[in-house]
């Protein structure tokens, strides 16, 4: 038996861990794995792919990016089709299907975000044996409480804040850090809490510039001469884009038209009189080696995806079940340990990627 | 209103984040917080404590260890009491209670592991207004799926494996890394998966030395000249301690009586003939700055603990609800984003620790 | 005896190590140390300063920034004075001198870059007992082969390149990283060599856009689908600023007027047709905890500065003597070890900062 | 023209940077490079080697260890030969020479420490066209002020101390960290200064246990409840090994016969009554990705070694010229920048490893 795997859209720390998990779990079942190059593009003639096995994927879970390559857009982009529905044109899908059939694939793991998974759903509805793995560094995919890559991005934000704080404190400045999050503020929120931000501005809470400046001023009054502000790239002031006064002759030389971070910085400098700088993390937060958490989550997702194919449970996406903080009686908590289940899914994941568990 | 807080037992990355969360959330309610020094010991006369506020706890969430100090054992250790029950002697408890009352405390946050929480339960049963926060770097506390400090420890193991792999590969060696986990193998399991271990030995799965050596030999045959093995300190061979033959004249000069890692290394070298070394991570895995994940979880736990006191919901322990990986229909996952809830508990946690959320 | 210390200009990793070294070495001699706040500004009435001792400076060598605070400009800025010479106005200097005398200082350690040291020289010529410590993250100060902070900045660049490479490789992109270096390309050069850059553009070598694009294209032909390019902020094309054609309608949305990095990126995308992105490291490269190298160099500089004052060798600046790579006969190199000199300057530096050396 | 390269002895961060530099510089000259596997062993029949080129060595400067593999001992070990001189037996050398000649090599780069370089000298005296590159993580080779790998090892020690300090401080303990350095204390000295050690014990200064304990006690009196002590593995008390009383029934359970760190810890606990722990860094300090400094130094050494061969300047070893801290007149330091020399050896090194310098 042979299955295919591809990833599409922006790269994300943990992608290689998913591939590692899929290849390991498939190998245990005696399956072959075909990895398509550059996402769906690799399925179009001339097909570009490689056979993945435990030897040529050894250690990849530690690497950022994806060994398969990826594309953000391409021939597989949805277009207006029959009945005005946005979908991938059928001739493109059919062309890819020929590759799929020629390679005798019996399942396809598609790793991607909202757009990619919409395509996965279309393929599914056309009868493809597809399973999905959610991928979004922003952690904003519905139906999964956590996505791999998010923890790595948050860690980058924390690293950034650690670096900026020493400069902000030494110079008595405000520094604004613009981070990813076009629609959702998860990275800003988690990164800001962990990294000691004094204000966090996210798309879900349209901000009031007066409140932000008041927070800066209050810190000054309390004897803290600096402030760190994290702004998600999609954050906007109340009233929206147009309410954001173009600051003519902003004092800061770093004012730039492009980003919300620079604009917030310019407003703060103008209104509070405090020297303010802005930094855009940009691509620094999506690259690099994934954190331990993301490596494990990615591996686990990959192993689970193979299980779905094994059960022929197509049209499904693996998902991290919702986690939250609550309370339990103390007496339920003591005198009993939570041990590793020797037959449980985490030990299974380890065995799947070829780890000897001692027996 | 005024509440107390203490931590007891071994230090753990994220302890200061809990304290930070408690102080921030209490401050929002206009409460004072008394932090006892060196765990329960600080409650015994002469009482040793400090008033904690948002200024003197600013930025502590980034620091490892605990600003309060802690003790592993002490006067508060359980002893055989009335009816042969193990408990803290009543005169000790009563002495501490006088401090508690003299300070006009109306609640006490106790951060600790199994032993400490057992004491918390005893106090609770004696009418103290107590709430618990679980602390174990081993992640083996029942009733919480995750504890802070665990992610940091796993990250240390991954760092260690990254370092050891280059030496193992360059010299064609086996290297055994002994990590924490007296009863549970969580650290070894997660660290090993994320760090690329070739074998993981945990207390929950008594190991077979032949199986381990076979894994090493098989790698050699497959052209991989090195192996990395993670051993939890509590792992044992099948048949238990006595079955582990004392290796007289073990070839490795690094053989030491103390740890299971060194003994496993000596056996592997003897049986496979491959040069084998062992390293014990020891205290390196419980110190240092907590990961972003642990800072957030700790903060969240602290904020939640104050909520329990506010609701007078004593005798409870905050808990991270169980999380696992499953599957959902792809169609449920697409076309809808998972956004931050502006009134949700994570935004609440940020506001609690004094972060301006823009309005 | 009592001496003063101040730092002026931009913050730099290792500043606190210098302060640590000065305080430790002064303490050994029984001297007191007065640390002025915010550079020279702290010397003007009302004087702002703190007494520094081994207790309140303990551990600061690990922290980025400066515990004294600093200013980039201020009242101490040079102005055109008598005889058209740029210098600090005499009334400002005299005002500071009153503070100096009132505090009974017998020496002043001035840590700063070219501008600050020029002021130090002026003070010196006016009879102040001054010694200088060179500070420039750019490593471009004449008369010292190395400055603290440089190694930390280079390490930031390497971290950045590591992160960018995974994205560049996964997407088959060119990524341009703009780093510090207005006049000198040291950070770009060292960071680029260590981090695996494919092209490095520095102020000292006006670049030819055709050569850069040819390098990108050649890599493509050799099967390497991505390129990483490091650009010092002061790098310019041959022919200078005006020769850099304003790219109308540059394909990359990240094109910005401000930085050379964005402009180089836009040109590369236009000329090679390859998707190109740019990232500006900005303040991320001057903050954060200093590397081990910078902590040691800073400490050493601080200890040496006190020695100069002890010898009343004023008007001097401590300096790292030029180091380069050469060759020696192998026979001179073997059979003799290079040991630590128990009476040497490195052991002396350790003792100076209060480290017990075992006897 | 074709040259060979090998490394021998323990692995060391930066080895791959040397290889990278050699291959890049040789490629510029149109030379081929043969890399021998596992040190000298790869030269003995059946010869084991690979052709190295810029493609198969791309990016290796970032990796720890060595892509060539290495051995600590082997057939090339010196034995008592003619005239009671320790040397590699002539039949071994002759056997290797046949490989050398069969491959038409015209130069050999030998990377190694004292033992390996002694062999290099013997080969040299037998007429081999050999150049040496010094390799010792301990930084104790005569005739070079710095060796690659040392900065990485020091950084590991600093990381370790950062982790240990939080535990030491939280528990009020003494923690002893044993680091490498059998003969020389460089790693302990630099790591201890940068990492905030309170005592440093090195082979060059036989220590007095009373002095060490007094330092611990004095810190306690000064209100610092913990101490961090760095011990080089080769440190010994005054009077030598035998003067170190075997501590029967040492209070610490971590007492072990093996290391000096554990023995020092046991003595401190016994004499001061303070809870004391020890940790051995071991192999953690020689592996992992090299620091930026070591990558650059390694690259530079590699490029320089090729230059020596080009000049047929055999029997030489590349060397980092001695660097120390001194003083210069401030007026010599200001108003002139130290710029990168466009024709200098650092730009040359960059060009040699294939980096486009913009023209």
C-alpha cells in the first residue's frame, strides 16, 4: 500500500515533525509514502515527488520549514467555478488525480490552513481518500485547540521582548513590537503575557489610543520609565483604519506607512512625548527549529493521520482537543500518580517513529 | 482583604509565574498578598514573609526558581499521628495557624506536589481556607493533564540530546542520557520524541536489555553508527533491580554505581561492543528561565487560584483539563476562525497581571 | 577614595559587565564608586547618581542594557564653540565639574563610542582625571580590535539567519536581512560568514547589483533554490544613493522607502524574478543578555580601567590588542601546554569581581 | 591539484567550519579535497574517504561534531619505537602513505590537539607535505591564543550556571559544577567569570578547602544564601590527591567516587553544613552547534591552512595571534573608524567560502 503527503501554504515550525510522524507510522504498517514537492503543484504533470522512508526522514523533526517545499499560491488556487462557487478548476483536479492514480496511492495526507483544507474538502467531496492536518502558525483554525508552530512563534515573540526590554529600560523608551496575527491575536496575547508586555493590542479588541497612552503614562508615574507594547498585525483602533490619524511629521524617524506597529509607535510618541521605537518581527517568527512542544504535537498529528487512513476514516482532520484551566477537589488529586500508559497514544507515537521502548 | 501564598518542595520553572498571576489578580480585587518564605517554614514563629505587590513582582514570570524560597523537608513533614495516620503534627499546624490569624489572612494559596497537597488537604479538613496549585516538573500529578515546569524540563532534555548527538555521531558512539522521572516517564518520553532519541526507557515499561541492544545493533546494520538513549531515573529492567547484573570491570571508565543511566551504558558497551557514554542531566533540567508555555500556564493557574478564593471555593486545586489528539470532520474546520474571546479567560489572565488590552 | 562611572550613547550588551568589573576592582582597593544616571546628564544639577557596591551590582554582568540608564543626546552634545571648534559648552562642563568636586571624586570612567570619547578627551584636556572604555556594537572604533557587544550582535544576526533559512528554503525565496553598520560592515561580515549568508553587502565595498543578482541566479542553476543576503544598513550601490533606481511598482509588497534591505530586495525580485522578502533586525540586535565572550571582555575592560586610575594613567582608553590569524612551526606548538597564569590578568579579573580562586 | 584533510581526537564545535573553510578556499584555487573518515584510520587500507566539494559541505559550519567522523585512539597511536622514541610505527605510516600517493595528494591538512599534532610533526619530518590546524576545546595549546570550540564550551558552562543558579537560590544551596579542563582551567575560568560563579577551582591553582568554605560562609553572612562553584576536572587540593580526605558517610547522597566536583561538594556540605549538590557537565559541553565566534574562527583557520599549502609552507600550524587587554591614548582612538579592509583576510575568508561580496 502507498499513500501520498503534501503541505501547502506558508511554512510553519513542526511541518517536518508531521512528515516524520506520517512516514514512521506508515512504515510500521509496511506502507510506502510519496511526498509531493511544493504542495499541490507537485501533483501536476510533470509530477514532482520523492519516496520518503525512515532513513531519508531521520532527524527532520528538529528542522524548521518543510523538506517537501511549499507554495503559497499556484495552479491549485480556487477560482469562481460552476454555480459561482469558489473552487479549484476541475481540469486542474483531474490532472492531479491522474498523478495520484498513476502512483497507485490509496490515501493522501494534506497539511494546510483554512484555504488548503477547503481544497481538501473539495477533493474529498470528489471522492478522494483524503485526511487533513491543520497548519496555522496563528493558532486560529476552528476545531483544533492548538496547532503546531504556534508555540515556536510565541517563543520567538518572547525572545524578541527579552531583547527589546533591555534597550527600552536603558533608554527609558517605549518599544512597539509588531507580531503576526491578521485575524486573531493569539500570538500577541500569549507572547505578550509570557514576555512581560505592558500592553497587547489584538484584532478582536479594537483599541483606544487614549487607553494605551494612559497605560504608558501611568507606568511613568509609577516609576517605570519604559513600556513594551505588542501589536498583532491585524489590530486596529476603534472606528477602524480611517480613524487612525496620519501623523504628519511624526517625531520618530522610524515611522513607516506599512505596519500598524509603526503607526501605533508614532501616535504614542506624539501623545506622550516619550521616545518610541517600533520593530517588526516578520519572518523571524515563522522560521527556525521548532520548540519541543511543536515537535511532539506535529509527530502526534502525523501518527494520527495515518491511523485515520488505516481506518479509512476519510474526510477527517486530526485535532487537538480543547484544553482549558478549571478546578478539581484537592483530595482527587493526591495520593495517585498520573503515569504513562504503556499502551497509550503517546507511547504509540514514539514506537511509530521507530523509537525502541525497551520491550 | 488579605491572602497568603507559599510554595513547598523542589523548585520548578514557572513558580514565579504563578506568584505573578496571584499577585496581579489579587491586586485587581484590591487584596493584599503575603508571601511566606521557604514554604510552610515561613509560617512558623518567627514568621518570615514579605508583602507582595505588582511592583515588587514585576517581571518575575521570566525567572526560574521562586522568589519566595522553598524547602524540601522541614517541620511541616508528615509524621505518624493519632490513629496511625501520617499527618503534620497538630502543634505545628496550630503554630502556623496563629501566624495565619495574626496576619488576618482570609485565604491561602499552596503551590506544591503530591506531598504538599496532602498537607493542604489536611489543613483544609481542619478548616483552613485553602486552594491548591499543582507543581511537579515530572507532570505526574493526577487530576491535571499538564503542570508548569514540565515543558521547560522537556526542552532541557531536547537541548541535551542536540548537544550529545553531534558527539555520538562524530565518534560512532552510544550515549545514554539519564533524565528525571522517578515514578513516571513523561519527561523521558516527550524529551526523547522531540529530541530524536533512538530508545526511551521509562518506569512504566520495565525494559529488556536484549531489546535495547538489538535496537542499537539494528541501527548499526542500517548504517547509523550511533544511538541516543534516554533513561528516566526510575526506569528498571524486567525482574527489577536485582536482575541488573553488576558489571564487573565494565569497559567504560564512566561507569558509576549511582545511576541507572551509567548502568545501562555499561551493559550496552559490554553487550554490543560499541563505545558507550552516559550523562546525567540532574539539576540542569529543573532550573533556568521557564519556557513561554510554562510562563503562560503558571500565570493562568495563579489567576485561577485567586478566582477560587474569591468564590470561597476552598479545598480545590486548579487543573489543566485533559487534552488529547482526535479527529473532526474537515468541513467543521474550515471557513470559520477560532478567535480570541475578548471576555474569555486568557484575556482575563492578561488583564489580571496588569496588561493593558487597548480598552 | 571615590571614583565615578557613566555610560553614554546607545545601549550595548556588556555595559553592565564593565560596571561590574569597575565596582569589583574598586572594592578590592577599598574605593567607593558613584554611578551617574543617564550618562553625562546625571552630572548636571540636580545630580542623579547611586552608590554602587558589590551587593547592588551582583549578577548584573548577565543583563543586557545598563543599570545606569543612558541617553543618546542631551545637554552634553558638542556645539560650535570658541575658534569654531565643536565641543561641549564650557558652562555645561563647569556645571558637571561642580558635581564631580562636590562628590569628592578622584577619577571618572567614561564608557562610550566615538562621540562620547571625544567629550572624554575634551574633559581630559581640561584637567579631568578621566579614563575611557570603548563602546560600540559596530566594532568600528579605532585603536581596539574588539569591543564588547559586537559578539552579541553577531550572534543575533546568526540566530536571525537560522530562522530565515528555513523559510527561504521551504518557499524557494531570496531573503534579505538588514543589520546594523552605518559606516562599517563588521556585523554583516561576521554574522554572514557564521550564519551561512550567500551574499554580504557592506559600506566598505560599494556593491554592483548585477553581481548580486548573478550570485542568486548561479545558486539557482546549481540546484539551490534560495539565497540569504545580509546587508549592512550603510551599504550602498556603486555610484551611490542616486544610482539606486526607485523601483516603481515593485512586485514585493514589503518594499519600503526606508531601508537599504528593502530596496535591495525589491531590485533582486525585479531582476531575477525570484520571490524576495526583507527583514530588518533593528533593535533586536542590540538588546538581550550578552554572550559569554562579551561578559568576559566587559569585565576585563572594567578591571583594567580601575588599574589605569590606580596608576593615575589618565587620558587613556582600555583596548583589546589586535588579534589576527597567522602561522607557527608545528614543533613550537606541541608538547607544551598553554596554562592559566595564576598571577595573570585573567585570574586577576576574576579575583577583582569577588570570585574566590581557591586560595 | 588535490589535497587531503582529516581530524583526529575528540570532537569539537567548529571542526566543520574548518572543513568548510578548507573546501571553499581549495575550490577557489580549482583544487579537489579528499576528506578521510575517522581520522588517520581512514588512510589505512581499505582507505575510507569522500570527495568534498562546495555542494556537499554547504551549511556544515553550523553543525557541531565533524562530518568526517573521528577517533580518539587507533592504529595511529604512538608507540615506543627505535631509540626509545614515542612515535607512530613506520609500517603504519608507510601504509597510510600508499593511500596518500595513490590519491595523488599534494598536501594534507591535519586538525588535532597535542597528540595529533605530534604525529603531524613526525609525518612532516618524514617528508609529508603537512599543515596543522590546532584543535582543543580546552584552549590549552601552546602557540595559539584561541582555539575554536572553546567559546562554545564556555557558553555551555554559562548556560549551565544560569540554570543552576535558580535552583541554588530557591533552595539556599551550594551547587558545584564540574567542567572540562584536565590540565588547564581556561573553561572554568572564563565560564565562571561570565556565568557569575562565586568560586573557581582550576588545576593551575591548587586549592585550599578552608578558603573555599570561608567564601561560602562569608556569602551567607552577607545575606546571600547560595553559592555557585565551578571546578575544572583536573583541579586538586593543595597537597594533591591524597590530601583529599575520603568523606565517609557524606551527607549528600550525590557523593560519588568519580569526580572532583562531587568530592568538593561533599567536603563543603560537611564543613559548612549547607546543603550542597554537584553536577557534571560532561559531554554536554563539547557538542551542539558552535557559537558564531567558533564558526568564524574555524572558517578562518581553514582558509589559512589552504594558503599555507598554496605557499608550500609545510610544517606550519595556523595560529590565532595573542590577544590581551591594554591601554591607548584616548586621542588615538577618536575621530577615526576601524573599517573592514576590502582586500583584508576576513573579506578574503568570506569570498573563499563562496560568499558574494557585492562585486
